[in-house]
């Protein structure tokens, strides 16, 4: 890697962590930076998944008190998520970079649209109701979401929060806690597949992971000073520019 690439990846990782901490959507930045740095699309997608994984863990730990109240009931959804993520990740590895690159702009447009609609897709709070998990419709929809997450993770969190709000009960924070827990499962399975498939760009990942962690810490500072709408707008612009880049590249 040349110094310019290291700087690009570090800055993108830092901003990604900060944006994730405040508004979400950091995957757009890590995937985009890796693509601009010349990493092939499949490897960029796999490496981006690894850079975001520590954030899933810390977000889940922040909701540990909620998770302790329903984790046993969520085991079925976790198993379904693992199977779906495995199917999605293996499907990705079955493609070549040319095939996946042709799909990327459409995936980015769909993910950007979901992210833009995020504020309207959030489940309505249901005070006083405990979270329940494990319904048949919820299992089917979660499987589809996990397949998407294993294949292409951008926008997965927004999608999952919206679908859980339709199929599960509980207030917003409990649903968000469940979403974070299932995100760990999906990302972990996908990462195992990607590492086994040898598609992870480790030098780039090593640059980005600590930058993402530092950005997540800085996100607390940003949350107090930068309006969330500004950050969301920034992520949406990045998503559209990336889609345009891949359309042009294709």
C-alpha cells in the first residue's frame, strides 16, 4: 500500500466509526474507500464486514441488560440468522468479481434507499410489552434478511430493525438490542466464510479496524455537536456517489 491509500483507509475508517455511532451507514464509507484503493469488489465487501464487526460487539454490550431478558427466546432467530448468513456469504463467493461488480450499484442504490427511509422504518414503541421472538413469519423474514447480510452488509441494520418491528413485540430499545445481537451472528458467520475463502484484504483491514474503533469513540463527541440529519445526508450522498462510480466503472 502507498501512503495515500493508508491515509484514505484510515480516514474512511475513522469517519465510518463516528457515523455508525451517531446515525449508522458506516459500511458505505469502508466499502467505498476499499474500492477506491483498488481492492476488488468481493474482497472489499468481505474486508468491510471485518472492519465493522467490533462495532457490532460494543453496540450489543451496551444493550446487555435488555438482552439478558430475552436471549434464550432469541436463540432460534440466531440459528436462522446463522444459516441465512452462511447461504448469503457462500453465494457471494460463488460469483466472480465481474459478476458481483455488476450487482454492486443496484445493491448500493437499494441500501441507500433503505438508509434514507430509516427514520420512517423505525418500529413504533410499544411501552409495557416484553419482547417476544420466534414467530414463523418473523423467522422467514429474518432468514431473508440474514441472506442479504451475509451477501452484502450495507443497510442490513436498517432493514433488520424495520422487519423486527413488523414481526416481533417489545419497545424500540429491545428490538434494537435484538437487532444488534443478530448482527453479530450474521457478521461472524460471514467473516468465517470470507476468511476461509481467502478473500479478505488483511493489510487494509489492519489499517481500518483501529481507525473504526477510534471513530466510534469520537462519535460520542460528534453526537453532541453535529445534527444527525447532516450525518445521514452525508452517508446518503456517499451511497449515491458509490453507486454512480460502479455504474461508470461497469
